[in-house]
């Protein structure tokens, strides 16, 4: 939930031949895994994991390096996890230990009000917390998480900076937005819209993958233009 990525995104993109916003386009479909993309591009998973964590070698001991590599493999092999870590940067921001401080309500009440269609700004305002105070509190929290991740050698510094930059740029939009599943302009939190109900191992065949790709693209096209950045399309070739 703190978006502590153990490697640099630019290093990943270079290894996989991704440019611009292709990584975000690819991970919008959380059935996509980076391991699968690597395999299609002739990159071995073990090599990629070692390559991504190798900058840690002179910094951490063997035990911590093994932990960071394990986490890296999980990011590479789990599409939904990767999407959250890279791009769904406000997921569970109002968790139990900070909800009352930031919004003036418990985390359970915050979740209840959000499910009723209130924005974070509306929840805070109705409980005596102004926009300036809320913004300052959220930024303080995000910066603290950023620093902790770096200091404890759980987040690669340049990537932690990149995540914090994305959070601070889009914070005004998040404050005024509905829950992701309810927000017609929000790009994330729409897995049910994208895929519908399906067995755990779906899609598995080429035909199922084509069906899934078409469903996800239909959802992407229906996302309204709001304060959130628009999502580029991923061109799936079926290779």
C-alpha cells in the first residue's frame, strides 16, 4: 500500500524495450504480467529479477538482497500487484492508523461514506477538516512513507521519488474524485468492469486472451476525460 518498489522503473522499461507510457498502458489490464511480456521478448525472468535488483548489491547484505529480489519477482509475476504499485497510487490511503487524523472519522466510517459517493474532500469538510489542512496532512503522510521506504532499504530512491511525484501531482484530482470503482474518469479500480466474472485461470487460450483484450479496451475507451491523466492504449499482438 506504500508503493515501495524495490527497483527502478526506467531499468525495467529498458530491459523490456518499453517507451513513453507503454508500461502504464500494458498494466491497465491487470491480467498482463511483466514476466509474460519479458518471455515474449526473449528475456528470462531470473535474469530480469537479478538485473533489476543488482544496484542494491553494494548497499545491502545478502539477506536483504534476497528479500528485495523475492519482492521483485512478485511484482513481475502478479499483474494486479504491479498495477497497484506503479500506478494506483492512492489505494487504501485512508487506512486505520491515519483516517481519523486526516479525515476526522474512523477508517470504517470513511469507507462507508466513500461507498455512499462522497469524495475525500467532502468527507473531511463535513468533519471539520478543510482542504488546506487535508492536503498538508496527506502530503506529510506521503513524504513520510517515501522517506521510510528509502531509509529502510525497501524502495529504490529514484523510483520512490517518481511515485511521490505522481502522488503530489494528482492529489488535487484524488481529493475531488469518487471511489475508483464509482469514478467514471478514474483509470484504476475497474478490474470487475474490465473482465467480468471468470474462473481463476481465465484467460488461458489465445481466443480467451483476445476476448479479454477487447473487453479491457472497451472499458478504457469509456473512461471519461476528467482531471486524471488519460490512458494510452496497449497494442496487443497476440505473440
